[in-house]
C-alpha cells in the first residue's frame, strides 16, 4: 500500500491511498467538518483500505461546498491518475455527495452519493437553509449550470425528508439517477445504513456491479429496528403533537446504541427543548465522553450550562474550544453571553466584537453587539457621576476587561501560528 499527497493548497488536500489494483478507483469527497484543518482521515478511508480498493480522498479546510478557485486544478490532477483505472467512482455524503455528483461528470465516473444537495445556492434552492456557511459563497464551481451527465448516479436518501427529496428531484432533472430509498433515515442516511450493517455492503455491490437498489432498500427497511437513527427520526417527527412518545423514542435510540454519541446528543437536545436542563447536561456530557473529538457536542454542552447559569463551567469548555479553533466566531459569541449573564458587560464587549470581526455577515452577532453597547452605555448614564461608576467597577470589571483582552491576544497569536 502507498500513501501520497497528489495536491495540497491552503484549502484543499488530495491524497491517494492504494496500489492494490488498477480495476477500481474511488474518489471520495469529505463532508461537513467542525475542524478547519486538512490533516484528518478522508471519507471512507479505513473502509477502502480494509477492502484493498484504491482511493483518492479530497478534503476541504472549510465547509464551503468545494467552491474554491483551485478545484479546476484539483480535478485535472485527479483525472491524470484516474485514466489508469478500469472503473471510476466518486463518493460522498451531504456536502461530499454534492461534490461527488458535481465533479463526477468531469471524471467520467459513477457517482455514489448519500443525501446529497443539488445546490446550496439560495437562488437555485431557496428552501435550503441548513448551513450558515453558504451565505457568501460565489458558487464558482456551478455558475448555475446543470450537472454534467455521469455514467450513473446512485443516491441513498430518505424520501420522507422534504429537503433531501427536493434535492434528489432536481438532480434527476439533469442526470439519470438510481434511487435507493431509505425511509425514516433522515439526512444521516449513511449512519442508518452503517448501524444496520448495510453501508459497506451497498458500496461494495455498486463497485462490483451487482447492486439492486430495490432489493437493497427492501432489506434496509426490514432491519430498521436495529437503527438508532430510525428512532431518532421518528422522535423528531413526533415532537410537536406527541411529546411524550417522542421522548420515549429518543430514549429507545440511546438504548439501542449505548456506545454511540449521536443518540445521547439527540436525547440531550430533546431535554434542552423541554427546559429539562439537568437531564440535558447528563446526556450531552455522555455524548462528549463517547466522542471527545466532536466539537459540536462540546459546544452544545456549553450552551446547556449557559442555560443553567453555570457560567464558570461553561467558560471552561469554551476556552478549550476557542484554543482549538480560534477562528470560530460562535465560540467568542457564547463566551460573551456567559459574561453578559453575570452582568459583566465590559468583559463581554471585546468578545462580541471579536465574534463580529470573525463573521461580520452573521446578523445575530451584529444585533447582540449593538444591544450590548447600548446596555453598557445606559448603565454608565444611570449613575450620577460617570467617574464614580468607573471607580466602583474598576476593581472587579476593569481588571477583568484587561484579562479578556489578554485572553483574546493569546488566541490571536495561536490563530496566526496555525
């Protein structure tokens, strides 16, 4: 087995793992990530190694749907390698599925996509609002063109997920699609298939040329009660009209996969929605312990602690997150909220300003910054003597203001070195 970097830029890493055979080449595109760096495993990397299938893994630093100017060069480099193989497949889920389909035609490939998007351009799919990162994209890799025809496009998705169904419908207008319907799998259809032991089976059947979508969907459906994701999706559907049943379904999901962080996280969020913060903290803490590398679970735990007014514990988690990913604006925003909850406005202010500086397009940060400034000004004006107010607040707050600025400088130095 050989491992080599085919292409590397600030935004994209392309690495090839293989030398097993010239029969098949899989080109995988990574999906959404909360770690903005390139030194991580590719999508399906361990699976393809285990099955001795040559694979090229494409990883992006940010969640911007591969809208980078260098993608033309990336595809050219991949094409030079793919020409040496008999059969070529592109593969990905969600954002990775979008890329597998969008770039698959350029590579003369069969696309294997799990819950892909046709586009996240609001001018094309205005109902798609699940990802904030798409607001300022230029969509240079689309330019509002149809998908280039592929040899074949096989899509695993939940037909009862309204948004995913719309994306598949639009994709099928541009290129021929074989649908493998996985009812009540939600957007994470790949997780459902992995839980019932059918994801790898389906991928290998496609590569080996003996995949039957109808039979596959039937068998996946029969095994639905083995999937925690199935119960999670049913729980989400029942939340409004049948909240107690929904809670029971969420608990069932956690029981089925006690070692999986996903159901624990889902159950925590359910309790949070019901303002049951002690239960929410318990389950979110469990999720972070089961999957300590997942920053989303840590962030959600910090939010729960903030709701519980446990601001010190909340800040401990946020400090770690800010040091891990110093460019993430939301961590600064949440840190500002934690100080604001204690009335420590002068400490919250520079943190909210940093959140705006990192993501000036997020209206929530702009709104909270304006509100914070107004509240701070009103607090000063309500004192008969402004200087007297400064004296009273200088010991606890002004010193802390310096500490906040010092903390930000440390983070900025960390960010500049990365």
